[in-house]
């Protein structure tokens, strides 16, 4: 029996590959899109490869944990470069404290662009008053915001109505003098 030839075992036939149905295709597409979005997020963070799913962090905090709102908003402000704008708007929210109650009641800051603050007043008299106080106000704002943040203050008086447009405007007319006789 020791010399008997060992009968060859028949190799099992390979099972034919199943034809993917709609559910299998959807699963494959979902896996592919999840991998590509992980790779895109990793690239955005500056990593060469996406984080592995098998990493266990235990009780130690990491970037996947819920973050405090203060931290998240701070990161958003820093990423977009809004620090100076937020400081300026916070200070201009206290406009009446900075310029005094009387001047603050009759003037409002409108815009702040590239170190130039535009302030609108109720009357030309208050515009003149604020123009005289402008160097003091610039100094006070720069104490709050940092040296050189505000360079000039453009004081504007009240904005009157215009007769340039509208249903009763006349080209080459004499303006408001014609309106009131």
C-alpha cells in the first residue's frame, strides 16, 4: 500500500465572479467617493496620506473630538484674516464712549477701509465739530486698535436728496430751484 499511487485530487473549479447588481455598484461608488474625500481633506490639512481608520486614540483628545466654539470661531477668524476687521467693528460699536455722548449722538461711523474711517454726521455743524476733533479721535482709536490702524477720518455731513433721477427730472434743468418756484 505504500507504493500505491496517490490519486490526484481534482482542483476545485473557480467560482464564477458574480455580476454586480445595482446595490453592489452603489456600495463600490460610495467606498470610492469616501476614499477620495478623505484624501482631499488630508491634502487640505497638509498630510500626504489620509489618517488610518484603525488608529485608536483612547481617552486622549485629538482633532476628531468635538471642539469648543471659541476655538473653532477663533480658527475661522484666523484663516480668513478677519482679526483687524473684528477689532475695528468692536471698537466702533462703542463709538459714543470713544467720542463722547454728544458727538456720538450726532455722528455714526459708516465704513472702515484701508485705514480710512468714514463718519456721517446729522448736520454740517456737527461735521465741523468732528473735523476739529479728528486728530484726537484718531489717536484714541489707535490706542484701542494698535498704532497705525486708523490713518484718517473722513467726516461727511448729512446727505441731502438728489433730483438727478426720477420721474420728474428734466435734463439740463436748473435743479431744485425749479422745484420750489
